[in-house]
């Protein structure tokens, strides 16, 4: 609470309902970005469409005001990533932020040739069954998997269907990885031992350098796919272990890096103009849904929650008024033997 002699920071004017596409910086959680955006947008009504790990950078779609109601449809969109996979070392989190779990046996990394790599990548492409990373937010008996792992518990998650429509190898290069030395459990550490070690207070540990291979890849995946798990499974398939060392999300559905702004750019714009600029809801909808143009009678009917003539589309459709305003999201269905479009979300009052 501020004292009578102190002045609270001036609250920014509330930004217009719409989307903001952020180029998330490394080291920030998605929640951190939402917190910053709440201050910039002058409202607490801010949400995001799909978490990015602190290590990752890139496209994070945020909804402001009424546009938060559209985010659920963006979450399910496919996504593009650029990533670097390191073969030769496995970690507890399947990325560079975890503890070393195992190191490849001598010569294992050197024996991986391009033919073997391409075959393993092909096996992880298409419709596959993927076991999510153990430090995911998936709930197990009502608790988040990552919380159980951090508490030292062993977590076994079920495989689930995902689609990897592109898994392209861009570059392969030998590197040197630094790992703990003098640990009898490396190489060949068991998960239970390594996870227990991860809970102990950090101490100065001697290190050693081991051969590894870094693979730059570009992937397109369905919602719910873990790129970290692809790195893990590639390492398992090649007998080397593997983890993710870099991850950049370049696209979420219809939103890509070309339309993203850094937090610094957003703050500079908001300071200069007085209000944070947003992507209007109608434009945001065009990037996510097929569009249907309404007449005034349909706008009025939808404002009252009434159904209208069908859109003749199998997916959800964004319905725009003659003036270009996003009125509703529509979905075709049958009612009393008749095809009609029902409003699944009404955004503009009559």
C-alpha cells in the first residue's frame, strides 16, 4: 500500500480487445509475459494460447479483454519450431535445464551416421504415439507431473497420439558437451538415482568433456506434441541419449514471427502512443477461422442468440458484420431436421 505522500504508478489506458503476438525472450515464463502485458495493456484480462518453457523463445499469442475468449481455438492449432537436439547426453527434463541423467558409452555418438539419423527421424514423423516429457503439466492423480518429479517421485505417463507433419534435419555438427565427472552413476545412471540427486543441494562438481552431436531441426507438430520428447526419443532410438538445447517457436496457427514484437518494442509503442496497440478481433479471427460475411438481419439475430442459415463448413466460422466487426463464432448443426448455424460464442451485442 502506498503512503499518503507516495503516488501510485499511473495506470495505463486499457488496450482495445484483440491479440498481441509476442516474441518471448529466453528465461521468461509465459506467466511472466502475461504479467508484463497486464501492465502494458492496463487490464488484468490477459491470457495466452499455449505455454512456452522458460528456455524457449518465439511466438506467444496473447488475448486482451474479450479476445481471451478466442484463445481456446488458437491453443489447438499446429505449430512450427526451430530446435537444436544434442545427442550423447540425456537429462531429467529432456532439455538443457535438467540434471544429467546419462552419457553415451564411448564411441556411441561417433557411430551414428546420416543414414541411421534419417531413419530414426523418419520413424518419429507422421502420426505417432508419444510419451510426454515427465516434467510436463499433465496431471497424474490430480497433481502436475513436474511437481511430482521435483518432489523426487517417479512418474510414468501414458503415450498419446500426436502428429509430426514435418521433422527436417537442417545441420549436423560434432560438439563437446560438459558433464559431471566422478559420478559412478554417469554413464548408465538410473532415473531413480538421477532424480534423487536432482533434489539434493547443489555442490561444486568436477566436470569432464565428452563427444556429442548437435542437430538443428525444423518441425511442424500438432497441439500437445513435446519437442523435448522428440529429442529424447531420437536419442533413445540412436542409442546415445538426447536432449533439447535450444527451442524457438516460429508459428502458432496463423500467427508467426513476422507479426510478433518483443516486449521492448511493445513497451516503446505503448509509451509513444499512450495505449498498447492490439490486433483487432476481426483480424485475429481471420488468421484463425474461415470467415463468413453477415447481413444486418443476421447480425441482429445472433445478437439475440438466435440461429441463422448454415455456413456450409465443417469447422467453426468467424461471422463478421457488414462493417467488419467480429460478431460471433458459428458452427453448423442440425436442429429439428434442418441445417442451421448456431452461435458457439457471441462477441458483439445487438
